[in-house]
């Protein structure tokens, strides 16, 4: 009887580290999480990670084989195996996490940022199955992106390619968390649409149920619910957000010609409220030969453990490349 083969997928966030053991079909056999404690140095974090993995591994059925480890982390460099000066982790500069994990577990290990991992999860287990060219956009607190061309993630020369959230929309625009002005994620994200609603409320006297909500309590879900009830400010905020996203997607289509663009994350839960204006403005802005060639789709991992499946998809993808070489 052949042994069951699994991979270990790990997602390292500023608040929570989540991991799971995943088979080749995307079934998560065992998963767990613990608080990252972002203030810890990596030398304090790693023993807690190892203990949590070892404890979960001991509970797996006898005879399973862990083929490799995939990790998604902020500011991760696929080529170097490093996490480099992540803004939400106090790890002390550049950490070669792949080297440290391989030293402990002696199996193939690979790392990339969370959006690239999400794209590979979508490629193997989600809406991008059987696709070779697509873009995955994550619409959460910020905007992340993973760009797949000819069946592989685009990493570029430096290992940091594909950061669409930092495309410039307006050089004199909103201040972004990276210190520059006018980045796409300052407009198109949960944070971005909250800022848009606040500006629309300040610039008009139109009645809106959102006027009674403080800025600290304003959420993407509240804006979505207001829009579904016909609130003019909320609807205008989605129109504005979709306009900006559609235009920037049209620019990106010129470069990669994807079969599909897949939306994932909190703001994608608004469905047609964000999909309809985004698709309309993208089609209006597209260069002629590309019109009607790109599907705008919802992630199929939206209500699954996408972070773990993405990290697992990363290592399964890597193992397949190695086997094909």
C-alpha cells in the first residue's frame, strides 16, 4: 500500500500564523494556528512555529509522507528564500526562512509573498484550474496581486515583481502605507473604499445611513449592506472604486494578456457591486484587440482556508517543476 503524500502549507501573518497538511487534491487533513506575536524576533518565533508543527504532525495518521513545505509571508523573496524587512514583523532585517526550515525538517521548502501563494492555490485548487495566464487580485486591508504567465508566477529579476497594489493612480493622490502618494491600494481595498466614503460624505449633503457611522466603525461590510439597500453614497463609492480598478486592470492586460482576472478577499464579497463597474470600466479602457478577451471571476477559494491552500499550492507546484526538469 502506497504512503499518503502531503505537503505542509504555512501562512505567516502579522497577527496569526496558520498552517495545514494538504494532499494533492487540496484536502486539508490537519490544520492549526497560533498567534504570531509580531513583536518577537525570529529567534523567539521559530521555536513556537516548530513546536506547533511537530505537535500537529504527531497527530497525523501513521505512514504519511510530508513531501515539502510551502510558505506565504510578507516581503518574501522566492529566489533568495528570505523574508526581507517585513513592515508587520519585528524580525530584524533579512531572514533566510527557507534555510532555517530546511535545517529543521530536511525537505524541499519554498517561500513567496501571500498574494503569489494565493495565485498558485487558485491555479491548483480553485478558479484558475487549467489556466496558464491569469491574475489574482486580493482585496483586503490592502491590494495584493499574483500574476501567472505561461503557467508560472512572474517574479521578475528581483523576486518582487507583480506588486499591482503600488501602481500609481494619482501622483498627487492619497498617501499610501509605503510613503508614496496615489497607490492603487489606497483607493481599491477595504481601507481605500472607507476613505472614499469618508470623502464623499464630506463633499456632499446627500442623505446616507453611513453618516451615522464613525470612521473607526466603518467597515467594508457596512458599506456593502448600505449599497445593497440603495444608499447613494455607498453606491457611488463602489462605482468610483470599480472605475479605478478597471482602468488599472486594462493597463495590466496590455502587458500579460490574461485569460481571467480573479478577485479574492473582503471587498470581493460585495460581488456585483464591485464586479460590474470594474468590468465595465476595464472594457471601456482596453486597447481594441483585447476587448472581450478577459473574464472577471470570483475566487473559488473565498470560503476555504485559502492561505493554507495557497502555500500548499506553491510547494506542490514547485515539486512538479522539479519532477519535470
